[in-house]
C-alpha cells in the first residue's frame, strides 16, 4: 500500500475514533567482500548509520517498561533517543518482515510470504536500504543476520543474502554451533520437521559472552567501526538472539530464578470461545508442555534477551572512544515479536500484539524529540524513508512507508494519524490508537476487534458485538485487499 493510500485510510480512522469516544564448530568469522558499488557519489562529511537488529525480540524489555526483563543497555539508549512505544512488523515471520523493511515495500509488493522466496525473484531491480547508501558513497557492511538466515542452520554462512547491498559481510559462528552439533540443548517440544530453530529449546551455556555467536557479532561490529571510523558508513549488526534455541551463558539464566518467573497459562476453553477465528486454524500449541516447562522456556527467553542486550551495550560503548557518538544515527529494532504463551500460542505468525509489535529506538544526534517516548502508530516499513531522510539523502521512488522524521522532531505530533498494518497468510490486521481489527480470509473465517486501551491482553473479541459495528465498519474499510498469496498456515520454520 502506498503512502498516499495509507493517509486516505488513516482519515477513515479519525472518523471511527470520533464515533468510538461515545462507547558449526566454533570458528573465526566468515568474511566476504562484494563487488564495487554500482555508482559512487563524491564523499562528503555525512552522518553515519549504525543499524542494530535483534531476532524474534518482542517488547518484553525494561526499555519498554516491562520490568521483569533486564535490558539496561537498551534502557540507556532509549533514554537519550526517541523510543517508539507502538511499532509494528508488517509480517511476523523473519523472511517476509526483513524483505519488507529492507526494500521499503509491503509484503504484497515484495511477494515474500515465506522463507524460501527471494525478493529479487519478484523485484529484480529494487534498490534496498543498504544498497541505496552504497550507491551514495557510503561503505556498507553487514555482521550477522540482516536479511533472512535460518537459525541456527545458517549461522556462520551468508544464507540467502543480498550481494548488491554490501561492500563487506562477516558471518560469525560461536560455541553455540558446537552445542547444536553435539545435541546439548534442552528441547521441550521437538518440531515435526526436526528443525532446532522451530522448537522451544534452550541451553544455559558455559564460557564467555565473546565465545557465543552474538558475542562475536558485537566484536566484529566493533572492529568494523574502528576500520571505517572516518565514514561515511552504513554498518548493520544482526544479533541472533532471542531466536530459538535460547542459548546464553549461564550467568544470564541466573538473573531469572525459575521460582521468580511469573507465568500462568491461559484457559484454553475460555480462549476458544473468544477467539474462534484464528484458533480454528492453528489450534493450541502448548498442550504437551507442563506449566513448569513453559515457565522454563520463558526464563530462557528472558536470559537470551539480556544476553543480547549486553552485546548491544558493547557496541554502544565503542562509539565514544572512536569519536562516533555525535555523528552516528543509531537504530535498534527487531524483525517481529514473539508469543510466550499468550492465547495459548508460542513463537510468531499470529496477529496478536505479542507477535507483531516490536521495540524501536531511533537516536538521531541533535533531534528535538530525543529523550521522549512516541506513542504514535509506526511501522517497520517506515524505516527506509526515515533513515534516508535523516541521513540527508533524497527519498527514493517506490517506497511504501512514511518517514518518521516528524516524530523525531515532535514525538507527540498531532499531524501523525497513520495506522499500522500487519498480515499473515490469510489474515489482515490494522492497528490504530485504541483498536486492533483483524479479518481472516476476508471475514469468511471470522474477525476480531480488541479495545487495546481497556483490554491490552486481547481477551475480549468485540467484532460481533452490535455496539461496536460502526468501529468494525470503519476499520474494515481501512484494510487493503488480500494478496494472491497462499492461504494462512503456521509453518513454524526457522
């Protein structure tokens, strides 16, 4: 959906809102250099870009106000940046999401709805976000997972990378690859495919942070920053945690004593009455796990999150000694969320808040909105036009998001009324300030409406309540047409 269409649909929401007011072995990193940039603009003194992304990170971080999880490094970044409290993935699955925000196009345009399709099969001439900076005279480097990689299978390799995007790539592999090979994981529910990257698996490991793959991602990113400190650069660091298997040094597990981890499974019978549309398709995914097993995995997810946060902290700490703290734009986000038992579901590919909502922190040196929280609805597809604009580059043609620059100046701007869209195969969802509305197979398999102010847990489906028919009507009109992609189905793959 184009930005103009998005604004038109947003105006419909304003009407609705007014009505609503009434009621491998551990190895050295694999390094590769790509071909020369397609075109090189003269280098000038420009802002650098440091793009940091976690894998499968939901908004359970202390930086978003979720105190049980300790993320002190994201906290300190958020406190000096614009912290977006309502940021959404366009597709809660690694491959489709990353293809979307790295091309600046929505999934219906990229045609990527799975982990196999490459966006260049459908858009061979598209200029990606890092490629655009490369064309404009920036050094572009990747460390770890930026485009989709299978985890843990592709760790240490480039996987289905995009060669035109990078001058240099580094593919670290740490001791977690040894653990994968030697079968040391605790696996709570083996996936039928046998893929470790689809199972609820974890390991409280020995050794140091720097021996793990994410520790190596941080180390190699710091080395790349040192090498290119004179800039301009676009350096992207992709951390693999907290994607399953949840592997982190034992000290991070010790931060979360099992008896202190709060977890209570939701009642399947009650949820089945409230949410028949989506549950009729996917069923419950925790029936074979005891409450203690589920709690153990929640603990492991928290541990892996804190471990990832520590590696982000190492990268942030390197900026000031290199003289890069005042001339580097920093972006931190995730590709999508991750359900931890909400609605009886685990992992992703659902259209609930826990699956589609992501942390997003943008630090632009000197931005008027720094040190504030923005509660406006924003999308990952907005990143491409945002980063291009704040780096001083013209907006490329064909982008389907909107620059967040106005919110970096004024995080509470009343002029920003855009909704956020998310989708899965067969499901479409729109999120506005108060409501989330979802349709399955254009409504043939049901619809869901949640009042996010009064019911943030999304436990009361109001779609069939005649008192909210006017809200349903307005939000339904905002949904884009369904794509010709395959029907909805949870693949659960890496």
